[in-house]
C-alpha cells in the first residue's frame, strides 16, 4: 500500500492576479469607469427619447469587456 500524498499547488507569487501588474489593474479600472459613464449617459438619452429603437444597457458587466479587450491585445 502506498502512503504518498499529493502535493498542494501554491498560488503564483507576483505583482498581481494572473501576473498582471498595477498598471494593468489601473487601466482596467479606468476603462470600466469610462464604460459605466457611457452606459449611464445612454440610459439618460434613451429615457429622454433622444434616440429610438432598443437600448440594452450593459451596466454591471464592465469587467467582462475590460478583460476581453486585454485578452485580444
């Protein structure tokens, strides 16, 4: 009978999550803030009937887009 135990994998050490540094996190924050402000303004203009059609707001999902843009770059 074997008595070996599996080794636990430790989290990577570095400047941030998944190896991203402070500059990347700051860029994400600025991008997400810009997206949020844009969405809020779109909602206001739509409510004021400044444009027609369907307006699907993406408020609350800014991190998804910021991450996708980073992955594409």
